[in-house]
C-alpha cells in the first residue's frame, strides 16, 4: 500500500488490512481477509466478485454500518474504526450516502420528503439550485408528491439516488443499485451516477454483478473469498467479462 502517513490523504475512503469474521467456533466465517484498498476522490469505482465474496461486507465496514474484526477504515480524514456510537451516527449522517438494491424508502413519506429526510434530520437545508439539478437529472419533477407505492421500481431507485446525492456526501456507497431494475431503468440510474462523478466530483463506490454496469465506472476492483484479487482501470464490459472468466478458473492467490 502507498505510504500516506503524515499528509492529507487524497482518498475519499480507505481500508487498511481489514478483516471481518462473523460468528464463533465452527460457524465462523471470515468474510474479509486482509483487504487494503483506497477509493480516490471524484472517482466512480465498481466492486465485483462472486456471491459471498465479501462485497457488501466491505461496503458496510467502509461506511461504518458494521464493525471490523481487525484493521482500520477511513472516510476522508476520519478514522471510522476509532469512532464511538455518536461519532458513527454523525459520520453516516454527514459523510456518507447509501443506495441499496431494495431502495429503502420510507413508505409514508412522499418522494420529496424521502429525498430531503437525511438532510432534515441533520438540520441542514439543501442548496436550492443543487436540489433542482438533482431532481431534473433524475427526472422526478412531476413525481415529487408521490409515495413510494405510487412509483415504479426505477422511479423509486431514482428517488434513492437523489436522496444520496442531494446532501453531497464525501462518498456514496451503492450496493447493487440496478439489481432490481430492468435494463433501461438501470442505464438511467447508471448515467446519473456517472454524471454526478464527472460533472460534480462526487465519489461513488458501487457493488454490481453486471459487467455492463461496471463499465460505467472508472475502475473495477475484484473480490474473491474476502480478498482483493484483481483490478481494472477504465473498464469496458468486455475487459470486465474477461477478468471475471479468469477469476472463475481457480488460481492460487498470493497473500
Ligand atoms: N451477519 C452475518 N452473519 C454471518 N455471516 C455473514 C453475515 N453477513 C455476511 N456473512 C457471510 O459473509 C460472507 C460475505 O457476505 P457478503 O454479504 O459480503 O457477500 P457479497 O459478496 O455481498 O455477496 P452477494 O453478491 O450475494 O450479495 C458470506 O459467506 C456470508 O454468508
Ligand atoms: Mg452483497
């Protein structure tokens, strides 16, 4: 890993030799086994790997949603692994945004209320111009008064994207954001995520199983069995597929 002690890290998020072990005794599962990785500011990174390889676990540990068994995690200059409960609450509220496969919208709130909820909990007001930009880009202007049950899956996920983006967090973590969407709605969400990186400098880390979705990213990191096994810069769907095929062939992974 690059030596960055003593100067400000350019990374929006970073894991240093992170281990995560669930359970005890015979039921023990090492979901992460010494993961060290940096996510540069203003970049769109995809995380790929087989089911059970530790993608969601890594994301949850990075975002302070789950504790690590060993190692450290940083978001910007904050050492997440050194925070207590109130520090973690503040971190999740002020520094990170989430987009989940299952949208996770509150059913009793309208689209607009859902989008603004994290900020209103934090006592912050969105910049009106930025709110307008976000709403227009996700194409939700005429749906702001609808509740989630009155929206399609694609529209609900666009609400979740807007909710994450409107607060301009240090980093947005998206766990299979297009997993429940048809290809057209998925492409819309991916365009929007990529544009927020290109045009607005947002940092995004996205887990996906789909090589086409991964190709929207600037970089792809591959996990297998709780370890990082490969990486691609400026991926295309073809190079992602090739790498996935190679990783499917069992090889000895050093380290
Ligand atoms: N709360 C938990 N308790 C026990 N084991 C867990 C827990 N969460 C995850 N695991 C285990 O850790 C491993 C990694 O899980 P994780 O959810 O990170 O995989 P993933 O790469 O996100 O998979 P998928 O692509 O299916 O979402 C799996 O073996 C899983 O069973
Ligand atoms: Mg997962």
